[in-house]
């Protein structure tokens, strides 16, 4: 069991380190917007800037 846990931990760490830039990009977007849809996540990872200012203004009215 210990070997399985250690191997899984190493694999998870490796995946996170390989995708560190994407992880940080999504973390920043979540801090700004609090929630993201699947499409918004895809757009952010492709480098598309979200335009939610119009949606926020409509919601406040």
C-alpha cells in the first residue's frame, strides 16, 4: 500500500509541475471571477481573455 501511495504522489506531483503555468493561470482567473464554466476554462487555457464586465453590469441592474 505504501508503494502505491508513494507512486501516486510522485505521479500527481509530476503532473502538477508539468502544468504549473496553466495551474497558475486558472488560479488567477478563479481569484478574479470566483467561478468558471468549462468553456471559460478552455478559453483561458487557450489564451483568450474573458469579457465578463458586461455580464456583471447586467447582473447588478
